[in-house]
């Protein structure tokens, strides 16, 4: 019985009556539906409420799609092709409303019978002051009573391409009905009986039926809850069990003591007091490093919270214990900046540092390679170049990955293989990640949070201006420049290959040059296509104060630290994502002066863009911004999820909305794994099976290397 249903669910979708090879190919390409089971797990994204009928008199233009029952009392074709339209009157006891069709006129006109009762379903609109329904669904009442479109009507995700091949939501629903009718038995349960009854969850069979064919809102709600819970629960089971596995089995170097080096640094070289949050996180890291198990820690902290210092402390502990450390940054500019600031902080301490980037010469490379092998280089800073195969360490003890969202998992993995025993890993985020994402995508890491900014920071003040107010903005910039501050002006560079982006940048530069002439102001420009030396020179000139205005693309987005810069102007701000905007804003407000961020946009803004701008103006809190970002973009689009291999593709749960359920599911998973880590108890048999089946997302860091 079980095998029969399994075989059924694994059948290729082309065998489902009504599909066939051509549609099968489309379903596969567009929706990744390959077998019956995939179709069954293609869930509706919303439901139209067709439980209620409206009378004609009740129709108002502000109603959503509604249904009305009545007869077609007249039918006329108005106008001539291609403007021709078909206007029918739908009447019930309370009145008459026009139905208007622009397409498929012939077919519709031919199929409608005057003496039949119809059910109309559509959105009322106001046209030229009178109410009508444009292109409503129209179906004889008799057919409807066969049960197809009663109650809550599911709407399935579809694509333009599918629709053009008549694979509409409605057709998908019909296919679903065909599939369901052919089921050779109950769909096997995937949650333990005990858990289901304890939590009051319907069976999987029931839930799948109700999600596709909901008879009442209550049944639908229960089905959604069960399916969401299950999805999040198994995600957490896998994340937590790989974390447990790693903690119990992957060995790691034991850093016996905190080391003289760190102590010396802390007592004699620190230019400021650490924040309490920094101290706490360093303690957390210190504890990890002493356990003899590999550390995998995610360090979250808002822009400017001082993550680098924490990383440096961890590296000093490693070096003080006789190991090497390396720190990888996403760009050349950042690597150099890290080198500069780390060298400055470590002045006088016996630490040898080297820089390795794409532009390191062959000869230098060779020297570095030797130094690393011998162990005379203690600390290596650099870009992706660090993870090339030729780079070999003598005893790499700790890897710090800065601004991690720029790195792919495969790249991280490469670092692991540089040792017999894997080095400890500290991953730092560029901007905060919503809690729910941290629990899933990075859920098998330990997380530390820097929730405090160094003292004396004034929150950046953010303003939104439309393009036509540019002169006013320029006036403000002049005032700031007169106070000896510096200014960034950033242009969007969505893709390095797009010519128009460079044109915008050049034009922007010209405009700035005109408003801030050479005779009075120094202006520089930096973008990704420049040679590294030139980029570097510009950054250096800006850092040293020799440039007052830096016109740039997002190459300066992450990490760049010039405390005297107090204004960040972002042109075409509507084209940036929220985390980018927040990162860019984080380039100012790093010194003691009041800093400003000016978001320039055109007047026409999409709803989402407006929301992004609004939230930027309203708050400086990166955690809050990340939540809004998640909500606006959806989890599939968030950087970091895409990068975790295939991305986090949830079928029904939504990390922006189901945070509470996620926490609940995590707690359940924790309880179970604590009591039965390997899931060997008979009542957990089902869990073990399901966990194995679903072991694909998220990427399992613990097993790599
Ligand atoms: P981020 O977390 O964004 O990477 P950084 O590590 O670049 O932040 O730190 C931002 C700035 O704050 C740097 O100039 C750094 O020197 C400074 N800083 C870090 N910690 C402290 C502290 N405890 N007190 C004062 N300034 C600090
Ligand atoms: Mg940083």
C-alpha cells in the first residue's frame, strides 16, 4: 500500500491525464514540477472567497473580486475591430450590471445562452462613472454546482508563459483534482502520531486535501498551519542536527590560553575602551576556542558596531596560541583598509602581517607563500585570492570572513581544506540579518550579536529629496564642505556591464564638477572598472582629506571607513536595495560630527521603493531595516539565502510572517534532539526518515571539508 502510493507520487507529471509531454516540459521548466508529488506540493498563494454571493444592488467599485448570480438579459457588440467590445447585461431581482469583454468576443458571445442562470466572478470597476465588470469569469450555475468553483477558490502561482499555454491557475487546479481522484490510498504521514495529537495537527493527507480543496476557512487555516509547521520543523531538525553533529564530532584546535599577545594588545594598544557588547562577544569566542571543537560562529552587528576589532581580538588569541590566522574581505579596497587599520592597531606588537589580493605580484606571492609555509607570516589579509589552492598555511587556526554575504559557500568551503584539522571560522555580516533568517540559513552556526554602538556616535540624519531639489542639496553640501567635512555621492551600478550605468556616473560626475568647480573644490571619482592602483589612489586621497567629494559607485558600499566624511548623497536611491542603502549610509556617521544621508529619487516611485525610502528616513536600526527588507522582498530574494547554494526555497512558510511559528518549530526540534540526538527511538523513526529525505537545504557547513 505504502509503496503503491509512493510509486504513484513519483510518476512523471506527463502521465497525469490532461498534461502530456508538452505541458509537462513547461511545468518542469517554469515551476519545477516534474512528478505528481511536485504538483501536490505546488500550493496556492491565495484563495478567492467564493462562499458568498452578492446581489447586483450590493456591487460597489471598492469591492474585491466578487460573485453574482443572474441571467444574461442582453448582449451587444459595440465598436469595430480592433476596439470592438462585447457588452452583456447581467440581471437579478435587484438590478442590472454590464459585463464588458474585449477579447475572445466571438467565443463568449457564442457560448452564452439567454435562458440560463450564470455565476459571474470578477472585480467591479468604475468606468465613465458607471459600474461594470470587465472580463469576469462566467460559468453556468449548473456547472458550478458540480463543485468546481464553490467555496474558497485556490489561486496557484503560474507564469506568463504557462498562461499563454492555457496552464492557468484554474487549469492547475483541475489537474490537482485529477491527481487527487487518482490517489491509490492515503498519503503517508510525515509527522509522528504523538506529536500530531499533542499539537492538534491534521494528518498530512487531510492537510494536503484542505490546502487544495478547502471546504471552510477553518479547515484551510488548520491545513496551512500544519504544512507550515512541518516545513519549518524539518528545516530546524536538519539545521540543529548538523550543528550537533559538528559540535560533537568535528575536532578543532584547542587554544589553551588567551595568550600574552592579546593581553598586551588589550592593555597597551587599544586606542579606546571596548563596548560591553564587544567584550561579551570576545568572551563568547574565547570560550569556543578553548573547547577543542571547531568554532563556527556568525558575528552579527550593525554597521559601525566595531566587528573588526572583535575579529582582530580573536585572531590575536589564535596567534598568541601559536597559530596563524587569516581574514578575507570581499573587495580589494576593504582588504587594504583592513591591512592599514590592523597594522596601525598592532604597531609595536610582534605580529607579521601580509596582504594577498588579485593584484599581488608574482614575486610577492612567492614570498608570501614561503612565509606562510614557514610560519613567519602570522596574519594574512586579503580577498578571494586567499582561497586559491596554491595558498598553503603552516598551521591555520582561525579564518575570519568579513562581510560574508559577498562570498559563496563553495569559497568558504575551500578554506576548510587548508588543514588536517579544520580552522575555527568566524563569519561577519555586513548588515544585520533578520532573526528568522539567522535561524534558518545560518541556523547551524552559533550566533553572537554586537547590539551596541561605540559611544559618542550621533545617529545619521536621513532626508529624502526629489531630483528637482538638487540645487538645495548642493547648497547644503557647500555648507558641509565649508565646515571641512567630506562628501560621498553615490550612483547606482547595478551591473558592471551596463553601459548606461557608466553614462549615469559620468554625467553625474560632470554635474558635480560644474557645481563644485576645480578652482574651489577637489572632486574624485571611483568605480569598479578602474585599475586597482587608480581606485586605491582615489580612496587614499579621500581618506587623507585631499579630496573633498568622492563620486562613486557601490564599490564603497561595504566597510569603507573615512571618519571625516559626513554626508552621503545617494543618487537614484530608488534603484538600491535596503541593505545596500543601509550599508552606504553606514559610510558616514563614523566620526564625532553630525552626519547626513540624502536620498535622491525621481518623483515616480513604486510602492516598494517608497517604502524602502520611508524606512530609511525613519530609522537607523539595521535589524529593523533587515526585517522590512525581508518582508518586501520575500525570503527567496534575500542575499545570503541565494548564496547558500540553491537558496532557501520554502514551499509554504514565510520567514517574514511566520517568525513565531519558526521559533516554536525550533523549540520542538530542540526538545526532540536533546532527548534522542540520533533519532533512534522507535517513535522517532518517521522523523529520521523524513530528515534524511529532506537533507538538502540549507547548506550543511558542518559536513563540508
Ligand atoms: P563594522 O562593524 O561596521 O565593521 P568597524 O569595525 O569598521 O565596524 O568599526 C567602525 C569604527 O568604529 C572604526 O573606526 C573603529 O575603529 C571604531 N571602533 C570600534 N570599536 C570601537 C570602540 N569600542 N570605541 C570607539 N570606536 C570604536
Ligand atoms: Mg566592517
